[in-house]
C-alpha cells in the first residue's frame, strides 16, 4: 500500500508527460501532412520524427507507447490509393519503424551523451548526428520499406526507403535539438541586451531567408537571392548563443526556406531540374549541420572560458583565505610579543616601551603623567587554598576589572606574578589618587566563583607623578613601587601616593 502511494505521484507525472508527447507528435504529424499537401510534396523533412527522437531523448524508452499510438493513428488516417489491408500493413510498419528507430537512436545517444542537449560539444554533436539522426532514419526507413514489400508494393521499395530515411534524418537533425533547447531553456538567463540581440537576429534571419529562398528574391537579384547569405547571421547566432539556442533559428530558417521553395521561389526553382526537393534537402542539411557545428564549437569555447573564470575565482578565494590566515597569524605573533598570555594585559616589555614613550612626550611638552603600581594582597593564600588554576582565574578577573576602570589612553600591563602597573597620561597626583581609589574599590567589590564558593581579593596601590627631577621613566616607576611597599606596610588594601 505504501509503495503504491509513493509511486502514484510519479505515475501521474509520467501520464501527463505521455499525453503531452502524444499531442506534440500528433501536432507535428498534422504539420507534416499540411506541408506535403499545401507547401511541397513529397515533404522535405519529417517534423514528427524530430518530436519522436526528442521524446525518447528526454523521457527514455518508457515513452514509446505515446509515440507508437500517435504515429499509428496518423498513418491510419492518411489517405492511400490502396485496400484497407494494404493500408493497415503500411500503417503498422510505419508506426513500428518510427518507434523502433527513435528507441534505438535515443537509447544510444542517452548512453553516450550525459548533457541534456546533445549539441553542446563537438563530440556529442557527432554522436547525435551519427547514432541519433542517421540511425533513426535508417531504422525507420528500413522497416517502412519492408512493410511496403509485405503489402505488395515492391516496386516502390527503394523510393520509399530513400524518402523516409532522408525526411526522418532531416527532421531529427533540425527539430530535435530545438525541442530539447526549449525544454531546458531556463538554465541560461539572458540580460535585456542579449534578448534584444536575439530578437534582432530572428528578424534578420527571417528577412534573409525570404530574400534567399522566398518572395523577396525577385527584388533582391540573383546575387543576393542565394542560400549563402544565411551563413553569416546563422554563424553569428551560433557563436553568440551556442548550439542549443542557435538550433531554434535553424528550424525557423529551414521552414521559411521550405515554404519559399514550395511556392516556386529561390534558386532551386530557377535551375532546370525536374524537382527542387534534392537541392532543398541538401540546403536544409547544410543549414542545420553548419549551425550546430559552429554552435558546438562556440559552446565549448564558452565552457572553457567559464571554467577559467571559475578557476580564477577559486584561486582568488584561496589567495584571500591564505592572506587572511597570514594576517591572523601575524596578528597572533604580534599579540604574543605584546600581550600577556594569561591575563590579556600588556606584557612587561611592551608596557615599559609604551610607558617610556608617554614619559618622554610628557617631559617634552611639560604635561602631567602618573604611574600606579599595584599588587594583589596575600595572593599566595589563594594559590595555596584553591590551586594555581583558581589563582589564574583571579588574575584574569583582576585584569578585566582594572581595564573597565581605566581609560583607553591609559597603559596597563602585568609586571610579573600578581604585580600590575598603569601609566596615566595627562594625570596629576589628585587625579591619579582618585583613579587608584576607584581601582582598589572595584577590585574589592569583585568576587570570583571557585568550586561553588565566592572568592575575593584586594590590592595595594602605590602612586607617583612626574616632576622636574624625574629624568627617566624607571625613576617614576621606582617611586611608585616604594609607595606600594608603604601601602602594604600600612595594612594592605590601601592607596599611598
């Protein structure tokens, strides 16, 4: 039950597609009969054959019932000067030939070509022509010829085989690529300029076809009214839009050329021959083969260019990634040389370097400068009671607290162990004492959770400010260190300046 329910949506989709291809084949067959009865008899190509091969290439061999039934209906409805028995044999033979030819040709092409449209590469195009269009026409023509022989029409055997083979071959060569291109048209979006170019090219090709082989040939003269004038715009379309899109123009031009010739226009009616059909079919063949070949070459070149662009893009991304990684590595190395690993404060070397720069700037421009030296009170007790990992966590929290209180322009660093220092530019003694008191109070208020308990700590701070007698930064730092010692001697958790 579950399997049936799972398969029913696919079955419904397939039935819809079968109905579409069934209708498409009937429409193409009706167009063939119209062409043969109104435009030219016998018909130069079989549009129905192009639909049949496109159906097998698109859907696979499972679509054969739609092709067989639709072709049988058309052949049974066709008028022949023969008995019902003979007409039935020819109809069944024709339907089997069309279906088996499309199945064989479509199956081989599907196995040998992975692309959705078999005209994107020169190799795929050769497979499509040889194992698609040619094989399709050979099988269909041979089976139809045998059915004529079985019906007692042996005198027409060679003519029937040749007519069916050429018509089916040209129909598959001209129409099948165009149908597949239309089915997969959404995979290549075009800009407004490209759409305008395509419209202009369509109008130009229609005009040239009417000049070469249509009613406009009478006004263009013998030089212009020649099939060769179609070569340039067809090549333009193939090179600019690729084989799949150019195949649509090949269909348009072929139908216009067939119509014009059937109405008595063009070069094939001007020469003294019994019938313009052989020359017309050769012209249609040249139109299709040159357009598809040029388009395949252009498509292959475009694919190469796109591959190079994609490769360059990926290379650029890798270069950017490597550059970013190098930048981050350099930043990490820079941090390792300036930042204390444990606390994130400036390390001793960097702190002294930056503080000396501020010191000499203050002396040169006679500005105020203060230095704070601070030390964690009884920090050894925390390590002994809770372990060094807890002590490291306390130092991190101490650093965060100090950085929150200090200004961005202040220089803060770890001198060693639990000893820290801060250089405060443009700060006098009163301001330095206020900052030191805020630091002391903030540290005292901050608690650290360790092993489920709250641990606090205090700091003692010594303050010193620059004076006229201070000629080196180390002197200022030493005075702050002496004040720190006095703060510890006075009972710790104090500020002395």
